[in-house]
């Protein structure tokens, strides 16, 4: 007997070849009906024999397209309509969208083969794509995901592309960015990005790529427009090219990302585990942080200026056809860094790139496919203790894929995120849409990107938040945005969230910890406004999603000069010396004191004594800075966390034990006003003693990391005694330090704790928006 089945599929089901797959399944099952995109997801009606409809439903769940992610399938039996064909019908709208906008997808193997096939009509065409790869999020202007709602709307398909688009068995069936050299976007090599001069012939296409490679081999800096914006590229083996790029970009020490031709090339330079190789070759194609080999490829060594004082390299593989073509002809490894001046957002519009990058790039490789949303490369790594991915920057290839919340929010929520490494988030129901990486909200360009991003997310997901949760710091631009929005929208409410509670809640949600579970939260970072008005950063919290209680912290010390003390770690080194040795600390016989100017000491002493611009801080990040400066690693920094990173790098692999068995420094835990306070004076005295003995920085670094790891384990054990809590969540930017995270994880696990670390969102401030949102959802449960 003929029956009809209506099916609604929610999730990442648009722009991933879902409707073509539905068509093929219906044809194979001998069913009539139709499929369409809606802003709910994909709506399907099939008609035929009952058992064939059941088979079709099972196929939807067991054999979706590779990039699809089904969140929910709802089905019901309805009255037959007597149809005898199956077809794809135009998209329709519904009241509330639940569609997941797909991230941009790296070039697939099929398109790569066609790209390099001289007999294929898309040979060397740098915009080849299909339903399994290509631009998605960065070109979307609205939903449903149809061509007219993307930046591809200005390119009318030629007859051949239209035929592919309309042929259900074709790999490009309803591929919205489908294009070819006849009808699609094209590149131009120019010194003026708004100038398009090349004709899209096959001969010119290959000549263009060869010309780009020639410039790179000659040591030129080339700005290349990709999926989410411009890269700045140069030959990674050329010291002069890399140094020139650093000078022009104003990025003097921070490691550059690298792009290699393939995974085998990466293996010449780095140790690559099977998990890391899968990550490199994944559809997201992120930058993967990899352990550098002792010696690089003897044929194409990477310049020492790519990642100075660093035992890791960040590699990615070509993820667009343009990058793949360039890597066919160019040197095997290129620097491929974000197209911006340091501290600014990535440039993504042609004229804008000319204005902002004109003093950096010698040439521009640009194109006329618009970018709706700029999107930096994602950065990730594998945590060896779990074998799981740990995202450090969640952006291209990941955003805006939603994450599931452990429980539903009662009202739509905007989480404004942190001031540094900003992301924002919109939560509705039990899902949260976390934005791409916005960056540090330090200038007008970054604030504009932040505001534009929120407006775009509200549009494409049709989530209209009624409440905003933001940082407690009143001067952060994200906080000001929330308050300005509330002033403009009378029904809009704003609530502040403590920074380190947001870190811990983020880690809890990342691990899907149940709503009523409490954890011992260890939040270590550089700075965050505390509930008492001080600058926190070395915190132990007893926390759940709704609330927290501070249980322990590093001893408060002054932060002389405020932001200046962050840029100049010698200041905190002096503060810790003064705390450990008293007013005569400058007379101690160590290289640090010989390096310092006596006038600096006097100024510093006066600031601290007069409490002038010297707010109290309990920051673990500042303790790392102090030890790094004392050891001679870094007295001033050019990028966030540089001193601590170089201290970590000095420790090598961290596998070392003192000959005398004393592998840790002494430390004291005291009680003050009911809180455990970590007094680090004995640590500093121990570091000074080792320096005076002539101990090398590697040994001191490992000993210090071991000490901090032991402090974490000891305090957590003490807190377990009084709270009976066995779950520990580790969060905050300091836990990007792999030596510390690995050892703390080992000691806590050995002590019987269930240890939770980040995976899907960063431990740094890029994960704060998730923490704010889940705290909001928890607090709204009680309203």
C-alpha cells in the first residue's frame, strides 16, 4: 500500500550536498516526492511502499554526505498525494531557523584531481568546488543557503555549470558556489588590488600561478586573497624574506604559520603522529602546532626567523584550490600569515587590502569573489595525554558550527566574550553559535568587526537576544557594547560575569559536565577583573554553572605600571624579588640585577611604595613572566605571553630530574580570611639560589614547571578533603603551556581526579563567550 512520509532534518544540512544525497536515496528506493531547503533545515516528503520509505529513512541517518551533521530528524506519516516522480523544489522559509550554516570546507580529493588534470575544463581553475568542499560561511549573506543569498549571486552560471547544477547525479548538483573559468570568479596579479587585468584562459591561469611562484622564489612578499581574507606569504627558507616581512608587518618575534605542499613535506620538519596527520588533512584544515625535528629538511631548511626560540612549528596544508596551485609551483614551505598589520583584524576586501597592506606586500594576488565575513585560520593541536584535539583558535573550518549546551537556555542570549582573543556567541535553546575569531578589541577596526559579526549572526540565525552577559571590566569594548545595546533597546538586559568563572564554566560545557555537578576549577591566565576589584589570574574555584566560590589563589602582589608590567616582565621580576628579599633586593648578585638600570629600580620602588598605578594581582601569568625575566629569557615582550612561552621552550621536552632529587622548589600555602593563599617567596629564593650556582635555564624552567604542577595537585587534594569534589577543570591561557598542562594532568590523574581540559573551544579567552553563555543559561533557570 502506498504511503507518504514527511521528514524534517535539522543540523548542518545545507551547503553540504544533502539534497542531492536525498535525491539519490529516493531514486534508489523507488520513491516519489520532493526535498527542499527551509530555514528549519531540510524538509522531505517521500511516497511509495511503506517498507521502501522506512529504508529511505534509515539511509538518511546511516549514509549522509561527508560534511553533513544531523542533529535531529522528525518524521510523520501523512496522506498520499499520488506523485510519481521525485524532485528538488525551490527553497522555502519558515518562522524560526534551526539550520546550521556550514563552515568553509577544504579542497576535496575529487576537486584536487580535476584541478590538476590538463583534460578537465577546470584545469588550474583556482575556484573549483563541489558539494563536498569550498566556501560556505565566508560567502553566506543569509539563509536558506541558496546562491542568491551568497556573494556568488553576481556570477551567472554558464550552460555547462547550469547542467551540472541541475543534474541530480552530478557531484555539483545544487553546489551553490559552482563556477568555471567561463562564468566564475578570476584572479589578478597586481600591485593595486582593485585592478583586474587577466582573462580566464587556461594558458593565462597556469602562467599566473607560475608568475606567483616566481615572485615567491625571488624573495618577494605576496598578499594572497583566500577564503576568509588575505594572507601574507613568502619563502619560509629565506632569512631575508622572513625578516623583511617581520619588519614591515610589525610582528618581530611571534611565530609565523607555515603552509606545506603535503603531509609528507611536513614530516620532513616536524614529528607528526597519526592523530596530527588526520588533523592536518581534515576538512577543517587548521594550523596544527607540531613538535619540530632536531634538524629540518637538509634540502629546504626553514628560516630560524620563522619561529625564534620555539620548539614547535605551526603547519597547515593548502585548503583552497588557489593555495594548492601555488604550492605546486612555489617553494615547498611558505610562510602564510594573516594579512594584517599586527593588532589589526585580517584584511578581506580588495581596496581595503591595498590601503592596509600596500606597505607590506610587493604584489597582490586577488580575486573578485566577495567575502561576506572575514575569517582567520584556526589553530589547534593534539594533547598527547588524551590523544584529543585542543583548539587554540576556533575560526575557519570550525565556525560557525554550533555546540550543544548541557541544558537549554530559557531565553535567547548574547555572550559578548572577552577583550582579548575575542569571540562572541548567541545561544538559543540547547545550542550555541560561537563566532569566528575576532581578535583583541584594541582598536576601531576590531570593534567594527565585532559589531558587524554580531549583526550578521543575528541575521543568519535569526536569534534576537533579550539579555547580554559580558565581562565585569567596565572599560572593555565588549562590555561597553553590551551597555550601549541595552541603552538603545529598552527590553534588553546586561549582566556581568566574572572572568575566571567564565573560564571554568567554558571548560565544563566543553566537556558536557551535567548541570548540578560542581568542579574544582583551576583558572590560570594573565589577567581578569576579580569580584573584589583586584586583577585575578591564579585562581582555584569551587564552581558550578550558576555560581562559584573562590577557594585559593596566588598571593596578591602589585602590578607596577599596570599594562606596562605586562609588556615589561622585568617589573614583575623586581616585584617578586622585593617580596622575597626585602628592600635590598637590587643588591643580590645575579645577572638580572646587573642588567637593570638603577633609575628603573628607584621609579619602581616609588610606584609600589606610593601605590601609584600598581593594582594588586594574583596572576599566574605574571609569575611566569617574573621567573622568565629572572632567568634571562625575556625582559620585555613583543607579543602576548612571549616571556612565558620562551621559558617553556627553554625547558625542552621537560623530561629531567635534578641529580640531587630536588626537582621542585619549596612553596608555602597559608590561610588568609578563609582562603588558601600560595606564597611564592620560597620559589623565588630557590630560583635565585640556582642562578647563583650557575644552573642553566633549561633546568630551572623544568623545575619551576614541576613546582607549579605540584601546587595545582596539592591544592586540589586539599580542596577535595573539604568539598568531596573529584572533578577538576583546567582553563585559562596559561594552560596552553603544554609542559605545564601535561605534568599537571599526570599528577592530578595519579591522585585519582577526573581531569577536564578543553577540546572544542580554546582554554584562552577565545572560550570565554561559551562560559558567559552557559552561566547565563544556568542563572536564567532560576528566574
